[in-house]
């Protein structure tokens, strides 16, 4: 018996379909952002309580690193989408120079 014919892919609606990998990446980014949010709340409390400057700066640096990692993860997971030519033949969302500028904005 022949295998059933594959159905054609649905027409593009302007929003890309998410894959399991993209969903996992989005969850990872959200987890990083929530962790950074909690760290930032702790830094605010430390400042309000007049805690030692070294402790505050150490925690603030951790928040900064967490945000940077989230930003890099967003760029890394979306790089292919941003750089590829669209199905309708339109130019990519970002050219190489724009993507580099975006990436370096996190550095």
C-alpha cells in the first residue's frame, strides 16, 4: 500500500511557525529573564537596606551577565530567521551589517 501523500505546508500568515526547538529556546530565554528580574529585585533591596557596595556591585554584575546571556540567546536562535530570504522573495528582515550592529549592542 502506498504511503499517504504529504499535505502542503500551510500558507505563510506573516508569523513564522514555531518549532519545538524554538519553543525550548523561548522558554530558556524567559527563564533567564525571570532569574535576572529576581536578581534585580534583590539588588534594589540591597541598596534600600544600605548593604555593602561590593556586595551590591557583585549582584548587579550578575544581573547584567544574565541579561546579556538572554540577549545573546535571542539573537542566536533568531539569526537564521533574520538572515534568510523570505519565501515571497522579499529581502531578509536584517542584513549582515544590521545583525552585527544588533549583536554588538550587547557587548
